[in-house]
C-alpha cells in the first residue's frame, strides 16, 4: 500500500485546493442548472443560486476537504499512499452533511471508495513499476525461453517465407539443376560477364 515513488515531492496545498474548489463549483453549478431545467415551475436563472445553491456548496465542500486533506496529509507524512487517500476520502464524504450517522456513513463510503480506487491503480490492477532495463531484460529472457531451435522450425514449416537454413542456396541450385536443368550459378556468372562486357563497351 506504499507509494511507488520513493522520492516524495511536496505539494502546494492551497493552490491545489483552490483549483479543485473552482472545478467542483463549476460542476455543481452545471448539475444545479440541469436540475432546475427539470422543475415543473419556472424559477428563472437565479434559481441555480436560490433553489439549488446547496448542491453547489456540497460539491465545493467535498472538493475542498478532499484535496486539502490529501495534500496536507501527504506533506506531513512525506508520503503519498493509500492511507492518505482513505483519510482524504473520509473528510470529503463528511461534507455531505446531515445527521451524525449520515456524516460518518458518507465519510466511510467515500474513504473506502477512494482508497480502493487508489490501491487498485484506477481499477486496472495493482502493479509495481519496474525499471525500463529490468523490463527489457525480462522480455528478452521470455523470448529465449520460448525460442525454438532452427532445425525444429524448418522441419515443421519448411524453408521459405524468410526462413532459410544453412546451405539453402546450394540446395536450391541443386534442385533447379535436377528439376529444370538450369545451373543457376553458371547463369549468374554468364550474366555478370555480359554486364561487365556491356559496361566496358560504354
């Protein structure tokens, strides 16, 4: 559950919190606007504030408490890990408000959800980062383990299509000579001599 990065880099808590507050305030305003359009009565543009201002406040409160707790905890502990994520999620969940059981229940739910999301690497599975050199060496080792001898490959697939065994050209010349009576080597030599004569005449 520890962080994958051994070197911790301090975070600007206030800047990150302000940025998150602004983003979630906008998201809350959009959500409130959509909710107002679904009302049967016409509440006007100011209805976003007068009727649905609480939604914007909840969105902003969740973002502020979550981001501030996450960055402040990481800076104090000099570590960014799943425990800090769980605490930040709990504090963010308490912004939902209501009764004490509601606050504790929402906090626990948010905390578990954010911690699980962090621990599973965004639901992609927990994985440890490896150095590039180690990864290359591992893949090369896997290729060696799965690599088949050339003779076995030739027996199963035969020669051709880019797969040629030692002495392939000699065997090919002998097959052409036996089947078609064409001596490839002699023909190649005659072709070279002809080209040489043509070049000399030019």
